[in-house]
């Protein structure tokens, strides 16, 4: 696992914020900010990309749970609208 400096993280965050303010798509801004922050922070290209991929993979189960809950709630509301009234 790569080690990153705090300065790199802060610079990456600043880059992402500036790009978002300049109307670049937020997803692209965050990816570019993380990549630049990782490179400046001393992780190297492979270490930075590996860390980004493993971080995204570890979030996926939580994101899927949230999406599934939303889909279930929507299906219940559409199929059983009487649940909303008392």
C-alpha cells in the first residue's frame, strides 16, 4: 500500500474544488484531484491508481445497499400507494 503526504491530499482537494468551481464535471474533477494529489503526495502512478481502485471497490457494497433500498422503497410506493395514507 502506498503512503501519501498530507500536502498532496490538500493540493488534490484544492485542484478538485477549483475544477468544480470552473464547471468541470464533478466526477472528473474528483478523479483528477485524487490522481494529482496522489502523485504530488508521493504515491507514484501505480500506487495512486491502485489505491483509487481499491477505495472504489471497498465503497461498492455500501453504494449497492443504498441503491437497493431506494429501489425497494420506490417499488413499494408505486405498487402500494395506500401505504402512504393513513
